[in-house]
């Protein structure tokens, strides 16, 4: 019996993100494809994006000395910047986060764990103070892993969270 492997031309994930969930990595008990277990009273931050305002990118890097790793970059543009967003960005700039994200095609993924999370940096332009370019980057030993889609839905319906 022959085995045929088929690649490409499956369900398209165009790389755009509709929801981004950030959870401080030190507040995560466990994380796997079925969901995330959090410490009690863990703050959850949700970013909701208009179509094509946030994009995900993953690049595999080969390192013969320490093994392969994956560089994850999420870039987004936030319009109508509020004082609460600026306060959050300033207060959390040194923290690392587990990031959960849902694409516009409703597929969900995660990056990071309790020991290694993603960090962010942001830019504002004097020409448009109402827009922030936010970039989240991390380096991990595993690629972006799928997450049970109902978990992000449960965050959006059952948990208290801060949204931007």
C-alpha cells in the first residue's frame, strides 16, 4: 500500500489577526493545545483589530550549535490611542507574555510558556499621535501551535479582561 502526503492548497490562513490575547507568562500554570490554566486573578488583555490591521509572521532559524528555533513577530496598528492604552503599555513594557491569537479565518494559535514569553515595543509618530505601531517578538523552540478555538471564545465571553 502506498502513502500519499499532500501539502499546500488547504484551508488558507492569510496571516491576519482579529484578536490578540496577552497573559503575563509568570501567571500561566499550564498551556497546551486544549487551553491555558491561569493563576487566580490573572489579568488578561485583549486587542481586537479591524481587518488587515494585525499580521503574524513566523520564521524558522537553523542553528547547528543549539538547534532550530522559531522567531515569531506580530505587528499591528492601533488607531484612536487612549490614555488607558498608553498607561498599559508603559506599565507592562518589561513583562513577557504568552500570546494567544485568532486569525480572521477563526484558526487559533499560541506562542510562549511559563518560562519564555513574547515582548513588545511600540512606536508613535509625531505626525499622527492617535496611531501606535505595536510589534511583539519572541524566539521559541517550537513553532506557533494550534489552540482549541473555544478557549479564546471563552475568554471573550466568560472572563473579565481589559480590551484595546
